[in-house]
C-alpha cells in the first residue's frame, strides 16, 4: 500500500525520505509518550498503595476481638482520619453472607457513610486472604478514591474481618495529567525538531543531485560544454555518463560533417571536369552539359546544406568567440576583394560569444559579409553586440547601391534555386536564412545609412 | 606569365592546362603536393593555382611551407570544400583568393587576371621594426617570421606607425590616416584598433604616451639587425 503512492516513480525523493522518517519518528515518539505516562501513573498508584497498606496495618493493630466475638477498634492517631470528609478513610467490615460487606466500624472522617465496594470484591477477598486488593472508587465527598481492602482473620474470632482504607487520589490524578501534558508537549517539540533536522539532512544530502541538474541545464543552455564538478561516489557515474553522451553527440556531429564534406568533394571535381569540358564549345550538347552541371551543383549545395542543418541541432554547449570570427573573415575577404579594394570595419565586444558552432557562424557571417563586399563601393561595416536575454544582434552594411524593398523577400527565399547558386549571381542569403532559423534566430533586411543593404541578424549569444 | 597548376584530377588538369595556355600563360603542372612544393620552391612563377585535396602533401601544407620560406607568389586555391571554415584555413596558410568547385573556366581566368594586376603594384622596400616586418607590396606583415593576420584598417594603422616608428603619434593624426573624412570617427576608435593590433603583434611594441598618443618601438633586446 505504501509502495502504491510513496514509491511511485516520479514522486519527489525528498518527499519520500521525509515521509518515511516522519512516520518512524511519530511511531517512536507515541510509544515513548505512552510508556512514560503509564509508568508515572503506575508509580504514583504504588505509592498510594503503600500509604493505604500502612493505614490498614494501623487499623489491624488498633483492633481487638472482644470475648463475645465482636471487634472494637480504637481511633487511629491520624488527624486526617478524624476530620469529617477529609479524604482519608478507613473501615472495618465483615461479609454479610449475601456477597456484600457490612461495615462494623468506620473512621470519624467517614461520618455515617461507607466506602463503596465493587460487587465482586468479597469473592476476590475470599480467594486472596491477607493480600491487599486495590481499586478505584468514589468517596463520600464525591472525590475520586483509591481504596485498598484486605481480608484478615484475627485471633479469638473465627469469622474473617475485612479492613478497608481509602484515600483521595485527585492530587495524584492532577500530577499524572500535568506529567502527561508536559511529556506530550516535550515529545511533540522533539518530533518537530527531528523533522526539521531530517528535512535539512535530505536537502543537504540531495544537494549534489540539484547541482547536477543545474549543470545539465547549463549544458543544454550552452553555458557550459561538459559536466565539470566532482560528485559523490553515488552519482559520479551518472555525471560521467552524461559527459560520455555529450562526447558521443559531438562525435556524431563531426562524423556527419565529414561524410557530407567527402560527398561534396567526390561530386564536385567531376562536375568541374564536365563544366570545363563544355566551356567554349558552341555545340548544343556542350550547352546542355553546362546548364545541367549548374543545376547539379545547385542540387549538391542544397542537399549538403540540409544534411549539415540536421547535424547541427545536435551541437550542445558550443561557444564561439564572435570577434575572432569577424577578424578572420575580414582579413580574408579584404584579401579576396583587394582589387576593389574593400575596407571592412568591424566592432564587437571582446567577450561576445555565439551560442553555436564556429563553422556555422563562419558560414553565416562569411556569406553575409562576402555579399556586402561584392556589392559595396568600398566600405563594409559590421557591428555586433549583446541585446540581452541571451541574444545578440549582428548588423552587416555596405555602401553599395542597395536593394529595392520589394525584392527583400525574393532574395531571402528559402531553399536553393539552382540559378541562385551559380558564381556571381544571386545573393546567397538563403543559406544564411536557413542557418539562422536553425539557431532560432532571425535575418531581416533594410536600407543602410551608408547607402547600401543592411542585414540584421539576431542569434543566440553566450559570454566567452 | 608563368603559372603553376597543381591539380591531381587528370581530366581537370588537362582541361585547365589547355584553357590557361589558350589564355597566354606558360603552364607547369604538378599532380601531387611534393612535386608542387619542389616546383614552387625552385621556379619563379607569377601565380599559382593550387588544389587543396592532393596526394602526398595536402595543399594547405604546401602553401604553408612556401610562405614560411618567404615566397610571396600570389596563390589561388581551388577547393571542393566550400565551407567558410575551409576557406579560412586556406587563407591562414597564406592564400590570396579561392574558387569553389565546380567553377566556370571564365571565372578562374578572371580571378587570375585580378590577382596578377594586384601583385604588379610598385615594389617598395620592406619596413622593419625589431622582429616586426611589413611588406607594402604584398600587403603582408609578420612578427619574428610568423605571418600576421591583419584587416585593412589594422594594416593601415601598423603601416603608418612603422613609417613613423620611434615618434609619438597623436590620436588625431592616427584617425586622419586611418579613415576618410566621411567615415565615423568616435573617440574610442583608435583605442579599439590599437588594442587589436597590440593583441596581434605583442602588447609592448606599442607604447602609450599619456596625453600625447602612441609610439611604436622595437622590444628591448631586439636589435635592428633582427
């Protein structure tokens, strides 16, 4: 039954541990409380019993049997038994033959009253001569009484005589109640204290699990590449396995890239041969080969991109420094476009990082910046900066002729049209748009105050 | 014009060779990295067309060796790997231009013409400052023989400072030589570029003279003969 809900998978571990501990603590404390209060009451009653036995003994000593067989008892020298309804009483009685007792002599404190006698007492007494039998009763003043009775046979009289002594037990009861209250309150406080201790212990004990959860979440968010901390022996295998899984992911991504690259290499050289063979040949066959090779090239590029995009979504936790990529791209493109010449002015904070793979950022910025270099008159401006909420904005502008606003959609159209990919034609923005979307970013176009096109990228950012 | 064509594919080599010959180049052909390295090292070519995927030694390594030996011949890389990361590693090795396969022969010829036009600039003396060298003809700079990767703005800044080495140059003067009049010149610009150049050539080579500007000096212990 407990397994039914407490151990159901998905239940909080903390709750499970705290529940078990509280059940155990509650049980232990209840038993302890019960034993303590019972013991206290028992020993109080035993003390009362001793007092009563003493009173009975005194009454026996004060009792004499007359020659005619009757008994006489001189009053005991105890002030409480002399004062009326004082709470301490004694009596001498004899069985009346009907299963009851007839009081012969009573203490002054009893007045005309008798000590109440349970119905089965005479029978019990008959079976245990000389032994004190104690029971609870109600006194002449309606006070709770503890009564002891003993059956004695006195010399000179054959019929047995019953001595009774009673004492008010309301003090004892009050003591017991007070003790019980104190005990339960103390145990309750102890229980609460223990529960708090258990809760803290569980929280502290499970701390490494929470840490591990945070680290894994950081990896997912890209704030960390691996699980770095040292964990207790119980969960360090788990951390190691997570790292192995991350490595494996990385491997798969790398392998996929390599395959894709090999495929490109394998297809592109033959295509070059076909293109070169057909170039300069005016025949119709050569024209067809030229056109179809261009179509094939476009198809190859398109499918390579798709494959790369699929491999990409696996890349966890990579961080790429943006200034480095901007620097290498600028150096390279300025060299390529040296005959213009082109001047690229890039600005980015040193700590700005891209939350993704270097190759992808190179692909995105390379295409955008190459495009700007192609169309600019002389100048290309790139500014990057964090925009808060884990995002960054990269703006690439040029001072070229720009583009009419109604053509923005056209040049960003997703997927590759073959003729867009032939060298020198098309803006190559489709691949940038694909990649940016794969990272949950956005590419928008607009006019630049330099005169040309302005491409605005939003991408996930991370500090490096 | 002498050209070295490095390409291992037989058909493509044959086609390119005839296209280049038709365009008026004297063509030498190498089919693997070893042969390419040897030819490039011994013959004075005007331009090189280098395929990256080569037997024996790959194209990037061949290029790196040439550049390390001080060869400044312009090199155009042919590669099937069109990813920007591949292009970047090619340029890091010292390439001047790239062409992704498959390409049109006309495109290749146009690029080669541009490369040759570029390298035909007037030769001027190499500038030196300690271990720092700058070759204005090839627009390349190096530190202790290691090629530097500079953007044109960084190059222009370094060039100006090397022409006026040892002298304190004010920020205003640097801004004027870095930018045309019409470009933005916020006050931080020079600090940004000085910072980047320092990162690339070594922090201590450019000294900040408080309130006056910057000064380029050889490192202490670096002799002029370096």
